[in-house]
């Protein structure tokens, strides 16, 4: 369960980092920099969402062994246990 706890800590750090990026975006006036920040935010959100779904699914799998814990629209790579994701 320590691996999941570490992943949760990373996700919390991601939330703080996203706040920083969004604050920078709010303060920026340069269109080129706004585009760059937007693309970075979009990429970070996509990676964060995948990781967050991974952690939630892993926790649910531990809590409810043998039962389907993700919906059919979740990509297959996110259906594997967290330990297999890192291999």
C-alpha cells in the first residue's frame, strides 16, 4: 500500500504545481507565452488525470478485490494494478 500512498503524494504535488501554472497563465499578457502555458497546462492535466485514475482504480481494486473497479471507457493501460503500471 506504500506505493499507492507515494502516488497520492505525487498527485497532491501535481495539484500545487497546476495552481502555479494557472496563476502564471492568469498573469500573462504575451499571446505566445499564453499559448505555451496553455499547451503545458493541457499536457500536465492529461498526465495528471491518467495518474489520478490509476491511483483511484488501484485503491478500489484493493478495497474490492475481484470486482470491476473501472468503467468501460477507461483505457486498458489504466485497468492494470499500479505495480504493473511502473514495470
